[in-house]
C-alpha cells in the first residue's frame, strides 16, 4: 500500500492522499490521470491492467486500487 | 427519407409502430430488422446495402471465431500448469489478433477506401509520386449511408468479444439489426452491443409513457432543427461564403450562429432518433448533456457527442496506452526523461491518436486534422500546465468554487469551442485563420444590415430567442429537473395546452416552405 500511495502522491504533488481518499468522486483523478496511473501501475507492480479493469469502482480509492493490483497479481 | 419529413414521421414511423405492436412479442425484433433495411434502401441507393451486409457478415463470423478461441482457453486452463497456461494464452492471443486484423482490414479497409482514398492519394501524390512523374488517380466513390457510424459499432462489438467483455451473438439477424437499427443508422448515437442488444431483441409491450415521452422528444428535436438550425443555416452560409466582405461582430455572429446551428441540428436529430426509439421501448444512449455549461474542454467533450467520445476512449485511448509496445516506450522514456513529464506521457501519446481519429472521422481533409489537433493542444496545455494554473489560483487567492469563477470558466469554454467550430465550418484552415483574424477588426451590425445577410430581422430574433430557450432548458435539466416528467405529471388540460402550443410553435415558426431551403443533416454526411 505504501508503494501505491507513493505513486499517487508523485502523480498529484501537493494533494493529500491517504488509503481512503475519494480519488474519482473527490476530483483528484480524472480520466486522463486514470490512464497515466494505469500505465505507471503496470510498470511499478509488473501487472497487466486491461481496458476491462478500467472501471470507476476499481479506481475509487487507493484501497480499491490496491485490491485490483492484488487480484491481477494472483491471476497472473 | 429524412427524419424531419412527413413521410418518416407519419408514414414510416407510424407504420413501424403499428406493425411492431400487432406482431407477437418474440418476432417484434424481426419487424425492426425488416423495417430498418426498408428505411436504409429507401434513404440511399439500393445496391449500397451490400456494404453494410459485408460488415454484418464479417463481424458475425469473426466474433464467433474469436469466441471459439476464447472457449479453447477456458476449457483447457484448469488442466494445465502455470507455465503451460501462459504459453497457451500467448498462442491463443496471437490467433485472436490475426482474426482482429482480418476484421479490421475488411471493415476499416472499406471505410478508408470509400471515404479517405482521395485524401490519402492526394497526400501521397504531392509528397512522393509527383516527384517521380507519377500520380494516383482521383476516384469518385459512393459513400454508403451511415458507414462512419455502423463501422464504429461493428469494430466496438468484435473488440469487446476479443477482450472477453461478453459472448459473441449466435444469431446473424440480431447482429444485422444491431448495425442497421433505423433510428441510429444515419447519424448515431453510436451504440454498444451490451448497451442496446438485449433491448432490441426483447419484444416490448406498448407503454403510454414511453409513447408520450418519445413524442415530446421528437417535437423538441423538430423545434431545434426546423425552427433554429435551418434558419441559422441561411445566415451562416452567407457569412462563410463571403467572409472576406465582413469583419468584427458580423463574423463573430456568423461563427456563434454556426455553433448554435450545429448544436441544435445535431442534438435535435439525435432527439428525434432517441424519441423514435423510445416509442418502441428501446432507450438509446444520450449524445449531449448540456455541453455549453462545461467548465473546461475536457468536460465539454464528455458532454458533446458523448457516444463518439466514449468509443474513442474505449477502443483507441485504452488500446494505445495499455498496449505492449507503448509500455516499452514508456519504460524507455522514464529511464532517460523527466520523471514528471514521463508520468503524463501515456495520456499525451494516446490522446494524439484519439484526436487524429476524431478529426479524420469527421472528414477526409487537412481542415479536420487541424480541428482534432486544435483540441489536442488545448487538452495538453490543461494537463501540462496544471501545476502552474494551480499556483496562479493560489497566488491570486481565487475561490474556484465561487459563482463568478465558474461563469468565467463556462464563457472561456464557449469561446474556445466557437474557435473549434470555426475550423470545422470554414472551407480550409487558411480561411478559418483569416476569419478569426477579421474578428479583431472593429465593425458594427446595425439592424438594417441584417436583411442583407441571408435572413430577415424576424428570423434573427427567432434564432436568438430559440437559442435562449434551448440554453434555459439546459440550465433547468442541469439542476436535475426532468421537463418531460414534469409535463407528464400536469393535469390533462394544461398538458395538452403545452403539447398544442409546442406543435404550433414548430408549425408556425419552422423554417420550411417558400423562401427556405430544406437543409440536410450535417452529421449525416460523415
């Protein structure tokens, strides 16, 4: 989770982000940010996020992103 | 057969509704299929139907083939080791990619040859062949009605099956209906199979509320198209054809009226289509959501031509930025480039393809490429300069939640969109630039000058009032109030007074008959 929070904070400097921050509803991430983040996560966690994973519920909070990463790592 | 014609509204649509509801429920989709082919043939040349048949058959068979490959993996994956599973997956993905490439060559190939051949041939001639004293000939192709719309739907369908989003449809007739459904075939909205497939095939019972809501939407669409757009068209044509004669406020009014024309015409047409479909109980997706209340260009494109934007996001933006070659490229840039910029690189690259596709989808000319690139540059500026904008807002202590700041943002978006519309409507990029430049030359638009600009003073006032009504209704909708539901809940005498008044407004103020030209839908030519 710490690694993920670091990625998010690097992407949005100056924005306070914790495990339960509302990323989409809170306006921290827009659709372009989600795309940039997905590519970054693929690289950082060696996973393969597909277009079917790009859903608002998967990117709602750092916790939901973390759960998605775990799921993709297990599937691989 | 135009959506605004008596033949369509009272002949075709009325006849279809009658046939649909008297047919047993399980065969109702067949009525829609037969009616849609009849509509297509009546609205275009008979033999042109062959192109949509080729698309239908190819994606039907291709999707089944992909489905078969997906099934092999599902069947075997439980019996294999991790390594074997990985190898099999890679092998099957390769096979699926071959099928996708074949389908893209057939379907995109047809679109590219028929719509873009002359554009690319011209480019190749001037860049290469003319230097070798050769040239590719200019060919005149017939562009099948709705090809830009049904091709996108077809591609979306088989890519979804490829990605495993849903299973391939086993019935050829059902795929045929999905592609040719008459309310969407001419100018969208661009639908997705998982969005309307089931709705199309289940037989809907007659529903009075759907019927009245559909009728209201059609009437609202007719108001926007016939009362506002067709009237503004005359003024716009006059200014754009003779733009060198005018400057300042006259040109600005011409540009603003074109924006009004395009919005009221395209959204009006989609309202007629969505209203027609709703009468059968089939809900089509929204294509517009008060775009002129957007605070920035990114938001504008989430509210304007929504179904095209979603298609490009789903099948171009995602495909490019999550592709393996792009992943390698991104890793390379991260290694050697600036860390902050490399984080923005995925969207920067993918957006380029999105906006090139968006521009070229609208037409085969450099002007449309310029139109796409205009929005691409604005979006990049927004993305790259975000930290600077935030800093300025903080230094100037601007309250971004204040009403005046939001109003400023909306006006800024409207100005930027109007420049985009100028590029879209002008004959060339050069004339768009000339017109934009001439906006800064002071001039006046006295009332007695209006009759010399293609319309009389009454037309001018009707356009202004009509646009204000459309904008006002948009503001009400933005507050979450459903006008159609509000009307439905009124008492019968008041409700019918509104219906009759609305019909009379369209009949009395509609721009048709002597002195007015029937105007084809702009998006029907894309």
